[in-house]
């Protein structure tokens, strides 16, 4: 499947490719043929980038699932009043080759959605967590609260988030995407057991980041 937000880019690229091919043929222009080949390659890349593969959502509802595909950059101790004080922060880096569809980490209710405009540092840098453009979402679940973030990178200049306050979500449910290379983070309360470590590869809606202790 292809993400709906990417269809306009793919269709535009395909249409431009067809127009350039027709012009190249009509004018017998090698230069236009080269341009058509470049736009064709770009369209193929966009189709690959905006893919939305099927995911098998774990049935264990105590698992906190990854909100994004990518590589775990860091697992750090943190503190935030919304999650009840001390907790853990899991940071994930998404390259342009990763699936960029974002999925809900856990069954629960959205308490707030805050969009913060900011800078566009490389997403793998620590300062991107605080200074880059991002959307922060607060989620409450039966035994606690957590935060997850969509963070823009150097190339990612647009964040899509369909969540609204008071909305109920299910673990693994698609809620948005970040255009091109980016970063995702989860702020988890102290009562969860972290199941990943730096360097691990994770998949949105499929890989367990942590387990909620009852």
C-alpha cells in the first residue's frame, strides 16, 4: 500500500515523466529524455518512500510498540511531570530508506497534541530532540501516562499527525507520518520494562519497545 499523503507527489512525478517523454519524442531531444529518466527515478523513489506495508500487531496489550521504523539511537533516563516524574526516553532515527508511517504505541486516550515549530538539525543529533520542529502527543493508559514525539530532520519539513485530544487509539493504529529523514521518541514512565537497546532495529506497530508492569 501507499500512504495517502504521498499520492500527490507520486502522481505529480509520474505525470511530469510522461510529459517529458512525449516532449523528448516530439522534439527528438536527448536532454529532455535525460530529464524524463531523472523524474522517473524520483517517482520510483517516492513510491518506495511512501510505502505503507502491512504489520502484524502483537496481541499482548501490555507491550509498548515502536511508533516508527528505524534504529534505536539511545535509551536514557528522563523526567517529565506528565509521565509522573522519573522515566525512560527511547530515541529512534529514521533514514530516508525507512518506512515513515507512524503508529500508536499502546491502547489509550490522547490527552494533548502540541505542535512546536523549530529548527531542522540532523535528526540523529541529540539537540534535534528539543530544538527541531516536532509534534508532542500525551497518551494516558490504564496504569499510567506516556509521551511520544514526531521530530523533523534536515530533509523532513512537514509532520502529519491526525490525532486529537480525547481521541481513543489502539496499539498499532496508523496516526501520521514524517516526510523524509526524521526522529521519533517515546517518554515512558518508570514502571515500564525497557526491551530495546541502542543499535536495535525496530518496526512501527510490530516491535515491542517496552512492557507495562501491572
